[in-house]
């Protein structure tokens, strides 16, 4: 099937429209307005719509590195080893923080600052932070003596 290029050429349609709109007719502007009104209304309605896509289903990855046939004793031994490692890391972080404090204290003394006052303020801040953390932990998990009475 063969299509003639002139059949799909928009130039003739645009020229015809221009000739009609240029002709002096008393109703050309109201007709143009009424012709554009439905398209403008549909566009205004479509632009105002909000469509949310359905969220993607989560992909679940199961931990397969642990032996499902482990005994409770093996689990407790692994937990103890992990706790020891955690405590070692916390102690190392505290040692590094103490070294940093000593270096800053030496720098402050060399710069002529009152390092003892700064150290007292910092220690008070650390104590207040520890107290806040302890209070938050008490709200989450009450002590055993409080929960035993309930």
C-alpha cells in the first residue's frame, strides 16, 4: 500500500487554518475560544491529578552463613566472643580518645589557654551525656528489680 506524501503534509492544513482565521468573520474569536476550551479543560484536569506508583516489594535476603543446626551452647559461645571483641574495640576507642585529649591539652597549654577549666567543662559534659544515655536506657529496659514486682 502506497501513501502519498501530500496526504500527511501538515503545511496545507496550517495554511487553510490561517486563511480561515484571517477572514473577517464576526464569530471567529468566540469559535476559536470554544474550540480551545475543551482541550484546555482536559489539560487542567490532567495536570492536577496525582498518581502514586505502587511501592516496590522488598527483597528479603536471608543470612545463610550461620549453620541452622547450631546448638544453644555454640550460639552463647559466639555471643560471648562477639561481646569480648566489642569491649576490646570500646576500650581501644576510649584509649584513642584519651590520647587525643592529652594532645589537645598540650596544644591548649602551649597556646596559653586554661586547660584545667576546659577539661572540667568537658568532663561535666561527658558525665551529663552518660547520665542522659543511662536514663534513656532505663526508659527502654527497666532494671530487673522494678520489673520483678510487676
